[in-house]
């Protein structure tokens, strides 16, 4: 296991959609261990594999004293009529937080290292994390979801701070 370095906005791996995990081997097991260890730091809520330079569909979370992971996650449900607009941040965009529109509830389905189905769901912070991490695996940053006027400020801040 290793605490891995976080890739920062501008790194092309963050803009590349991740490949599905097709074989559970030592490389994937090691990736999951690294995801779990790297997310297990105060202030971290979630971590996608591409944030540590691995272009595979996997992420870990650290929400409300629960740490876990999922391989090949797919968002299967989000609340249609309940939303949240709170500030969102990202380990790959360090120190910057902007109001980001997300569904209040989200449910993700994927698998674990034994190939068993995993269902992860939640509201508020957990829902935000699930949506945020799946976006990463699709090659998106939360900055892409910002309202136009906020995105303009955000991109200026990114250029000034990073």
C-alpha cells in the first residue's frame, strides 16, 4: 500500500475517460489498496483512480467514518427533483471551492475485488461524492459543471493559484 501523489488540473489523465476494470489481478488489488490509503487522510472525501495516474474505472470514498471502494461504478439513479448547490472542492484543484449543482441523492452500482455487485448510495455529501468521482472516471472535473459566470471566475482562480 502507498499514499499516492494526487494529479493536478492540467494533467491529461484527468481529462481522459477511464477504461473498465476487466480482470482482477495483483495490479488492480494494489490500486484498490492505494486508493483506500490515499483517501484515508483528514479532509478527503473521495478519490478516483485517474487522480493518482491510473486510467481505470475505480474510486474510493471516506464519508462519515466509512471508507470503501467500487470498481466499474455506474450511476443508476439520482434524485430528479431534489438538488444541492453547496460549495464543492477537488483534490486535483487544491484550495479552490465553488458552488456546484448536484442531485441530492445518488446511487452507484459496480463490483468489488471478488466480482460481487456493490451498491453505494447516499444523500448530501455522499451523493455529491458519488457524482463527483464518476465524473472523474468519465474525464470530467467539477469545474465543467459550474454555471458560466462562476466557471469564468473558477478558471481565473485556477490559473492564478496553480
